[in-house]
């Protein structure tokens, strides 16, 4: 079973930036489209950004123009650069395949203060 470890979250003021990283335990990473998801209390986990094996990207409307997803297949790692953060971006962020097929990791908490 592939394991993922998310990191890079933290507390930031509105307008600030964070870069999240997700490392996968196995090199089948390169065979999959990958996504970043987020969940706030009481809500379902939503896909916010995805990237195909070839590097094509897609974003939820709420983050378009502010977030950038990228991947490094040699490192089995996917990134999420988050700029111009807003309080409504506060959530636990997870990575997984897109659509999700792997076991979920612990996620990384992002908190944006106003």
C-alpha cells in the first residue's frame, strides 16, 4: 500500500504564501495523476488541484490563479504553491491520486488568519 506524507502547512496571514509537499513511498507515483485535496470541519474532502502524468493541470475555481500544482517524478513528490492566501483557504490539505485511490495520509494543516 502506497503511503504519502504531506508537509509544509502552517499559520500565515491573509495574502501570504505557503508551499506544500507530498512525498509518496513508491515510484509508481509517476504512473498516476496526482491531486491536492482539502477538508474543513463538517465538510467533505474536495479536490482543489490536479496534475496528470504529463504535467497538465486543473484547478478548482476557488483557487485558480492563486495556487500552482507541480510534480517531480524523480523524487516521487508533488507540490502545491499557494499564494494570496485567504481565510477561507484554512483547511487540512491532503494529496492522493486523482481520483483518489490510495490510503489517505495525515494531511497538513493550513491556517490563514485575517
